């Protein structure tokens, strides 16, 4: 997808702009992680909550993040350090989790919209015409359904804003 390639290009441009800070030896890993999350990762994932994300697109974003994380930590592949360990060292969430959370957050926002809102009308839009051969493209709603299945969520819970936010972030709910 061209949008994923554009996001990767923009993120690399921002990373290279901030490389004197992000790649300096002796600086705090946590500070590097916070700067990375705020300035680079946000550029990398901009707009992904509305994409029908293919596996290749997600792999591209993950690969980009792994290369940047290794560069920030001064680690090469020969050092045989796991990317998850380096992300924990920097205190950053992996890009797949951030994209999933953003998509579910956007889904909750759409579910809480009124029925006569134009966005709700567009969600129920049916396109006329003949269908092409082969498997149909993965839709945004299929991506959201997969995310909800992975986290054990139900779509009707999205109308409760505070509960939905806590569920997306993986916080346990206490029943009163």
C-alpha cells in the first residue's frame, strides 16, 4: 500500500532529523524512547486507524521500527538481542499494539456517533456493481473484528467510553 510506504518515508525523515539526539551514546534509554514515541512513532502510525491494514503493511511498519530501535540502542543483528527486549529497555510499545489500539479507539468513536450522522451513513453504504474474481479485499471492519477477537472484546461494549478505553489498554475492570 502506498500509504504505508509514505508513512515509512516520513518516519525515516523525522528519525534522521532527530538522530543526533536519538543515537547519542550515554543518553538515557527512557528519554530516547519518549522522544521516539512522541516524534517518530506518531509520524509512523499517523492515519493508520482508518486503514484496512494488510499483513505486508504491518510488517513494513514493524521492520522500520525494529531498525530504528536497534539504531537507537547501538545494537546490530550480530549482537543477537531481541527487539522486544530493546523496546522494553526504551519503554516503547510495539507499533502493532499502537495501531491496534488506535483502530479500536476509532471504532469506539464511530459506534458512539448518532445514527443520522454522515459517518454512520457511510458505514452502511453498499456499492453496486459486479464483483471481481478472486478473494475480496480485506475491509477495515474485518481488521477491527480481528482486533476485537484477539483482545476478547464485544462491539456492544464500545458505547461505554471509559470501559472501552480501559479494555483497549488492557486494564482489568472491577465490577462494583
